[in-house]
């Protein structure tokens, strides 16, 4: 059975379309106007072996918050839709990812409840780069947590993100995206020993 889901989110602030394949090969083809955020989604797909395609549009003239948070919500909804009743999956996963001077940990449980603990230890200083048009571009680092708060809301999962140590905000965020993708990949993997049963003593994921 293909575990593929498409979600469209259209509001006065954002217009988002995403299609997710849980059993992909790591391809990310998303039209994304925010350079560093695109880098994070590319890393998420590559390390979790998820295929993701779509387009992100939003009111960047306001700031990046609406688009980044709504993308998190939409991606989380894709996971929830693709997983359905969660029959046969491992349900929980954890991964520690080393990235140069930084060491990052992500733990997730697709147990039907939304909760985020994010201790990324970011400075809050925007990352500055040069955009494709040659003009200065930036990433609002405070939106990092907004993305994952949106994700857990849409996916109905518990997620803990922790920077164990680190100096560079770039490395902390990228390492946490990679750790999260590996933890999530493990959690949504089909466990053949489960033989299609629901991974809960309740008999249902709620």
C-alpha cells in the first residue's frame, strides 16, 4: 500500500501545497522562497528518505512566521494522513546526530497527542545570506520552533528536540532537522513483527 498524502492549505496569509511519500528515496522538489528553510527541508527529506514536492507561498512582506509555521502544519498533516490509523508502524523513534561541534537529539512518538519540547539553544540572531537576486536575505531563527510547533499540531505527535551542545545556530538547526528526520523515519517504519496491528495497548491511536 502506498503511503502518500497531499495537503493543500490556503489562507489569507499562505498558499501551500505539499505531497509526501513516506517510503521515498529522499527527493525534495518544493518551490520555497526562503533559502535557509529550503536547505532544511532538503536535509529533512534526504536523511529521512522522504519524498516531498509542492509549492510554498506566503506574506513574506509581513515576516517569515506565517509561511514557516503553516508549512510545518501542512507537513504534519501529510504525515497524519499518510499514516492513517498507524497500523503496523514502530510508532516511536529517537536519534542523536553529531554535526561538527554540535550534538543534537530528537525523540518522537506518533501516539495521537500533540506536544513539543524544543530546547534548541538558539541565539535568536537571524542568519544572513545572499539571495539568488544578489540581495541580502535572512532566516528568522525564532521561526525554527514555530515550524516544529506547527508540525506536531498537524501530525498529532510528541516531539522533543534538544541541543546537547553546540556553538553555530546553523549547525544546531540543521542537525536538529536531520535528527528529527531520522527519528521520524524510524517511527513511521513498518515493523513486520507487528503484523499490521495498532501500536497501542488501547487498540487505537487517539
